[in-house]
C-alpha cells in the first residue's frame, strides 16, 4: 500500500507536456529548421518563414525544375502522393548553401540563386529521406558543400540492405548510422565524421531497426521501425546503457527535439502486430514520462501506391518553442503543416 501511494504521488508530480496549435498551412511540407527559420516546400518551390513572427509570412527562397511530366503530377494531391513529388529532405549550411533531396537527385542552391541545380543523380534507390551535416559543414558523401559526391563508406557485401538514416551528434562530434532491415542487417553504428572509425553499439534485433534518432547531452533516444514486434522508444545513455522507455502503437521513422522536449511520430503501416490505423505523436518533457499527444486516422487511399499515413517532423536545429508537423495520407489534414507551441 505504501509503495502504491508513493507511485501515485510520483505520477502526479511528473512534468506534463502540453502543446497548443498556433498555425495551419495547407499544402506545405516542413523540411528543416535553421534556428527560428522554418523551411518548407510547396511542390518544387522552397519557402521559408521566421516561425515565431506573428503573423507568420512565407517567402519563396528558390525552386527546382523537375522533368517536365512532374510539373503535371505535382499539381494534384493524389498524383503528388503517387509519384512522391516534391522535396523530401533539406540541409541548411552555415555558408548559406542549401542541399536538398528530390526524386532521383541531390540538388544544391548557392546563396542568392533562385534555382537548385542537380549535383548528384541517385542511381540506387529513389531519394534520401534525410541529409546529415557535420560540424565542419561536411555532408555525408560530400566535402565541398554538396557540389560533388563520393563514397564515404562501404559496408561489406550482404551486411545490410540499406541505410535508414545518418544523424549528427554535436555532443560527441560523431555520426550515428542506422541500417536495416532483418537479422544482423539491423544496426546502430557510431562513426567518426570522416568514417575512419565505425562500430556497432546495437545490432541483430528488430528493436535495433531504427530510422529516427534524437541526441541529447545525456543520451540518445531512438524509435524502432519494425512490422514484426511491438515498437518502442529507447534510451541509450552516454555510458552505454540501453533501456526501453515507452511503447508505440506502430512503426516510427521521424523524431525531433524542441527545447528539452522530445517527440516521435508513428506511421500507419499495417502488419500482424501493427494494427492501429492512426498516425500518432508521442512526446516527453523530461524523457522519463511519455505522453500520446495527437492522432490522425488514415485516409481511404491505398497505402502502397498513395503513401502510408505519416507525420513528418523536420530536421535541423530549432531554437523556438514550436513543434512543426506535416501530416500525409490522413483524413482532413492530408499534406498539411501545423505548428504547435510547446
């Protein structure tokens, strides 16, 4: 009885995370933060806004000219989803260069230019979902601010299926490389920024199958992305201790930090284990207690062709108290960005 009372008291005094919606932008996809500036895209146009201005005003930064037929498919929400049109990732360099991923290519925009140009054609796969930038502005595979690209590291043949994400860790000045998908292919690796030193800290299990990872001063937080087991949020301390901190309703491939708060989103990718048809946002103010904050129901369009229900959380360093979320393939809020005050 005493233990139960102590637990109840601890539950009452835990820091609670509250968010409130402050803005809604139909047709925009949030891509990346640069301090208090949020970059977002509308089709193949890149826009930016000072997110803590009131009202928020968007201005066009630059555009990308895709193959002619994509100028047609990008005009409709349905065909945009079908052909995976638009920008999919963006990195903002301290020099002012912008590096982005579009279908089939990595593109770069020099300071002052109105257009992105292709610097690398993607021949394996379709497009990266993230671009990692190290402290010296070295981008994964590029040492000249995205102008040219080279192989930075090669895995042994058959070791992995593909790389899910690469995340820069400012506290250890290193990169965290997340790979998948099955058995020993699932790895979380620590790499020096020049990729001369690479070693696994977790591997061989579906719970090491991750896409989203958020570094903090004390620990790394990552979410699993598996259709075979219940998914969770994990904490990997700087001392090398791995612990499970929250259960998720489905696979998770996006996470971010707003101040001291951490957020992860889940997607609707049905399996024998992941049966929930809701996209959800989970968050924590203290990384000890986690709350389910928001949810959207999957829309009626087929998932394989017209995308899984998901909530994109932008990359980059965010100095505001605002959480940006772009929802896709969900009822009412399809292809819409919302801002929430944390």
